[in-house]
């Protein structure tokens, strides 16, 4: 089978490997759609474990099953990270802190023709796709679920002003989710294409930060860009008792204005991944057409053109979500 092996952002090689053999309780999935996540293209983060097969936003068809739960021919979305449901973190509903979730994965990765799904992922992270969800939309379940979890963490209210820094695909998902709560949403970016998309997906106001200063006080700020300037901007715009959530992080460590943190009783938090409850909610939002993820998919490319896909993601021009197909 063909796999795409990541060495660097500019060196992703299509290689041949044997199709994985499955054991009791496992399934083999033929990848039909696999999204390129912004974290896949964070070279400084990914290079540490290269070479490896990346990809964690997949939907596909079961072609072999040794599980009593699933049969050949079923269309599924599969989560790459699943919790153990038994550790202290899971028992306190902090599933994304679970060590099993952080260390587990499927084999060899989502950028592959076929993927072996371990039993724990079959049992805790495999979901049947409804007929009205395409494979490409199914690949959006995991990224949307990350937004679902993020907004749950910061308890957005209808009366809140939510400032979203960065209007790439993660920013757009957070815009849409915040608007479902009826909050006022202000979005920023430096690119006209993305600012127009932010309006399209419901932002009440957009600001081109390359041209004007953000003169806003927001109860909630969601940082959806790795640009370090956004960190400074977040602290300038957060209201007293407000919450800054880092959905994306810069490469270097952030500096916190300690007096403001103390005097204004600010909260700084982050969000990593998604738990089962978030994935189920995400699937329902897509199924019930509450969030239009289809229009966030700007490019569909065959697996063999993954290098072109990564360039689209890293260039960050007129592209949002890039999905590989097989």
C-alpha cells in the first residue's frame, strides 16, 4: 500500500509498505478522506519525531473486521486518540489529559491507503457515518470536536463578546460555534480572503490587524494562530475576569503580564484534542447541518499529491481545509 512519510514540510515521500494485519477486536479501514491539520504542518513540532506517517482526521470504509461491533462495508470516522476511561484524569472527566490518549494512535497514520485500528480505538473512538455525511465531511469531525471542547472549557455566554484571533479553518469553526451560543464575535486576520470567510461564517465584525489596531475589550479570547503578535494582542484586549484560550500556540514561550494577570484576575488556559463527548457532539452538529464544514473544505487532492497539499497549508493563502482522498 502507499503511505506518505513525513520528513520535513518540504520532504514528504510516497513509499510502499505492506498492508497491516489485524488482530482480534481490530478493523482495517480503507482511507477515503484524510484532512491535513495545521498541527501536521508545524515543522518545529513535527520534526522531532520524523520520519513518520502523520494524519489523524480520517474517514473511510471498513474492508476487514475482527470486531463484533463493526462489519465490512460500513462507513466510519475514527479518532486517533482515545482515553482509557479508567485513570484519575478520565474519572474526573479530564479525558484529554489521559496518558493513553496522548500515546495511542492508529497504524501507520491517516496519510495511508489502509489503516489498522487498534481494539481500544475500535471500542472508544469509531463512529458510523450517517448517510448524509460525506467522507470529506467525516474527516472534519475531529477538528470540529476540538472546537466543541474548547468552547465548553471557557463557558461562553450569550452576552459575551468573543474575540477570535486568526481566521483560518480553526478560527472559522470557533466563530461558528460561538455564534451558535449567540455571542458577539469579532474576528481578526491579516488576509482579505480569510477575513471575508470569517464574515461568511458569521463573525459580527472583522478586523485586518495589518491595517488597524484592535480596540476591543472581550470577555473571551480564542487564539487560533501561532503568530506571536497574537499573544500580545490577547493580553491587550482581554477584559477583567476574562479568559484567554490558546487553541493554537506559538513556537516560543509566551510572556505573561503578571500585574495584569493578578490585578484583573485573568484566566489563561489551553485546549488540546477532543474527548468522546466532543466527538459525538461534533458528529451531530454536522449531521444536523448546524455547522457547514463542507464549505470549509477548499481543496481535495489524491494522497499522491500530499506535498502540494502541505504547501497549500503552509502558504496559508486562498485555502482553508485541505483533504486528501484515496
